[in-house]
């Protein structure tokens, strides 16, 4: 049986504090409609069941700027689509059912869901009819992130083929900047950076990791999205600007079963470039060169909490001669969720361009991790990108993980 948000909110507000205190979460209804405000000490968001169960406002307290213009239709975070329907699909801007699962000082959990009709632009789509798309949002005390668990359920007596697709439409830094708002997507050719009017591909079909990011470079304010690489088909960036999207594989969902995935939104401050992101580590990298001396600056922070015993090392490969140069391991000790900048200098005889690979290892919550990420450095290379003279074939590729 569906329960309205209003009936549950009354119970929550009796036990939860009305004002945010240190390391706490509050959940309150807006005066009109069914939207709910969730906030902790670092962020504030508005989740609206009547607009496709999407986040229609998001403010990071460090900047106090809303990255989603709420008065604009078809803008929001965690918007649902299915491949077979294209854009705009039937789930965009329509009412969802909603339920508060948990409210209290430690965390707030809200679930929204909608059944798929399978009728779109005159097409009768039995292959997706009757599926239930469900999102569960969690905000935790003391954690600067929004967690979204997505389940595509099949209560029908026959199998279905959903091909789920997430869309985020927002202004990095809180306003529109055609060339200053940058979008980062990891590929086997290095991290692809795009902006409005850039000529890089909208569809990125060779992702190497489960993340995407955006930043207002002038303000140094951005967001990182973590997603499940295992089921990822391709990344998408509409028109080189405004959106970060990803399409998951066409995975059959048998009768009575479900397909699930998890996505995490992490706001960032002080990063203007993104080279890597994971539940452990968020990293940027900037490199400059003078003769054979290559200076690399790493911008590093813990993604969701602090890291211990962190060590970073670097390998540089010349794309023309394939010669390798490696740095000795650089011990960093502890990393917090604040950005830390460290520098390495290497002697590199190979001509530009170069492919840099960073190896980072350490411990998070007592568990060891080890990660690698590639960065393409064009330097003085005349074409300025990881392409040969035909402007299509990559000079060098990193290996895509299985």
C-alpha cells in the first residue's frame, strides 16, 4: 500500500530536531506540494516526487550556490530514462509514489518509484511495460555525499529488457558558463574534457571507470558522480555541456527479479581538473614541461572519508618511442576529504605527447586499496589531443578493465 510523504513526515518531525546541529540530518516537507528538503551540515537538497522523483535543487554549503535552476523544466539530478524511449521518455517530470523510509539525526532515507506504462510516442512497448523504477536516496550525518540506490523491478509474469539510463542536467558552479563549465569522462584514450562548442564526442563508448565529473573552473566548484562500471555501456554528454548521463547495458530482468545499481553524488571544492574518482579517492592532475623536466602536480582527497598510509607513484610513457620512466613511491600518509596538492619532478627524454599513469594505494577504514589511472599529456604536440594525423586514430590507449 502506498503511503504519502505527508503522513510520515508528521512522525519524523516530532522526533527529529528542527535545526541542523553538528553531524546531524534533517528532513522536512516543503509548505506546498510533496517535495522534501534533506540537509546535513555540508549540503542541502530538494527531492520532488511530482517531478519524476528527481533532485530539483542542490546546494553545497561551501559555496551556497544552487546548481539546479528549479524554475527550469527538464533540469534536475537523478532523472530516469529507458533507452527504448529516447528523450524525453515517459518517466521525465511525472509524479512518482513516495515514502520516507527513515528519518532521524543519523540519516534520512526516502524512496520514490513509478511503474512503466510502455506507451511512448505511439509505440506499444511490451518489452518494458510493467517494470517498476525505484530510487532510494540516503543522506548521512557527517558525510558530504548523496547516495542513490536504483532498482528496476519486474513484477510481471514474463521477462523484460529495461536498459536503464540516468540523466543529470545542471549548472556547475550555479550558473551557465559556455566555456568555463567543464565536463570530465574517463576513456581508454585518457580523460575526455568537454565544454559547450567543443568538438569531442557526445557518446563516449570506451569508458575505463565508473565516474563522471563537472566543474566551474573559475569558481573551482564541481561535482563527481560515482556509478557501477560493471554494467556500464557508455557515457553521454549532451552537446558538450549541461548534462552528465550514462547508459547501462541491456540486461534482461526475469519475471519476479530486479536489476540494481548504486550512484553517488559528491560535491567538490578546490579541484579544477579531474583525473580519477572512486569510492576511495578523488584526484586531479596538472603537468608542465621544460626541456626534459616534467613537473606533475597531484590534487588528491579522500572521496567519502579519510585515507591512511597513502602512497603515490607515477609512470610516464612516450607515445612515439614507448620508453618508460617511473618515479619512486611518494608516501603521503593521511588524506582527508580536503584537497591536498603534492608535486613530483621526473626527467623524461621522450618527445611529447606522453601518457602518464598514476598508481595510488593506501587504506580506507582499515581496508587496503590500490588504483591506477591514465592521463594524456599533449605538451607541445601539434594536434593537442590523443589522435594521429588522421584526427581519429588514437596515438595510445590504456587497457579497459574487464
